[in-house]
C-alpha cells in the first residue's frame, strides 16, 4: 500500500506491505427489524449501506410511505414510515431489494437464504402511538461546533430554527447565531456550525439550546418538555481547513486533493488553483470535481504531465475566498508540490 503525498507522514511511513486474504466479503444483511410504533419500523443492517428508498423494500400487507434516508446516504439503521397502521400481533415480512448496496456501492444486500441466514425478516405489529421527538443530548465539539442528538430521526433537522443563549458568565443572555446546519445521514443528529471569525463558546460558561420547529417524519414537533437543553462551553478552537493529502494517478493526468474538513460549496472552480511545472499546459478541458462528502477535490487534466518531475499547486486568490468550511474559515494551505510518476 502506497500513500500519496501526505505532509504529516515521514517518507518511510508512506509505504507499507500487508498480506492478502482469500476471505470473500460477505454481502450486507438485514440484522433486525423492530416496530417503533404502529406506523414506523426500524431496520438495522449488518454494515453501513446505501441505495435506501421507499422502493428498496417490500412488506406484505403494508405500504412504505416515507423513509428516514435518501438514496445517497450511508447508514446502518433506517426507519420506514407506513401509510397505514400495523395490526397488533399480526405477522409481517419485510423483503430487501438489490438496489440496497454496501457503503462503497459494490455489493448488493443478500437476496437469498443460506444455511445460517434468512434474507427476509418477520416482525409483529404493535398498537403504539407515535411519540413526539425529543432533544436528548447537546454536545459541543469545539467553540464553534455543537452536535444536537434527537430521540428519533427528524425530517427537518438541517432547516429548523435553533436558539443558543448564554446563561452564565460574561455576556449572559447573549444569543449566538449559527452559520450552517448539517444533518447526519441517519437524521438523528444535526451539527450546528458557528462563524469561527466571531466569538464562539466560552469555557466555564453555561448555555441553553432550544428549538420548537424540529419535526419527525410523522409530523410531530418536539416534545414541549424536551425542547431545551443546557450545556457547558469548551475552549477548543475549530480546526483549520487545509489540504492534508495529495496524489496523482499513474498516467499523470488525475490529481486528487484531500481536505481536513468539508468545503462549503456546491460547485468547485478550476480557477481556485494555479498549476506550474512538470510540463503542465492549461486547457479549457481541464476538469475539477468535488466529492459528495465535500472533502475531496479531483482535477482531471487534458494533457499528461511529464514523468519523474515536480508539479506545484498554488491556491489562487479566488481559491482563498472560494474555499471556506462550514465555520466560514478560509483555506489555510497556500501551496503544495506533487511528484509525478
């Protein structure tokens, strides 16, 4: 295994040998199916999977109306919401479909029985009403990032309104605004990012987070008794946005840049970078793409670079303003060098 240019690794630590194996990767499986209430069931897989939609399952005697995931999410657990209520004590069977694949998108979920496993799962209906969601935990990650955890998947975690108010210490009653809100793939958590160019949380101070607009997938808003949670501030600062690794393919045409955090843009620009050396010749056909997780940029060049040479990549002024993270921090990397093959 050879790792590309990673500044934090010593040269002799970038290559490592490992033994192969004849073991075949097992297809993902449904491990458990449990009713949450009479109109929702929770499905747990043996590993993280993707491709989850309302049509990725079938249930005898029930119709799936909503799902707590989108097709591109990678999750181990998903909640299915039914159009009509289950009948208490009645046996139901859920069948997965081949559109469900492992997190890498290669292997479909197991679709046949073997001596140790039945690919479909039985479960029994319950007579239980849907309960309102709750805020169960608020965890500051650093002075400018807070994770909010809910008792169940919520449908609008990334668009709901949250109020963060300082309750003790200097500047009590100050309200802190969020710069960005990002929901986890399983929709049970939302990360609130504060503008790191402003003052954030303070170590030793107490804060209160509240919301009344968060809604579950069945239309219930937060339980009135669990809409507010107090938490303590911490002193750690938000980490910098920087390029932490780079590599180039064997044909010396595709450059990969890995970032320490998500870049808060939808469409990247080739003008973010200035390339020199290794015989680089710019072309209007040079392409740049940003990965779905927003942490990897790929630059595909029209013309092949010279081998056994050095390519210098500088972050342009446009790149310094265009590449910002969820905390509104600009990229700190200014320049890097890649060795061609």
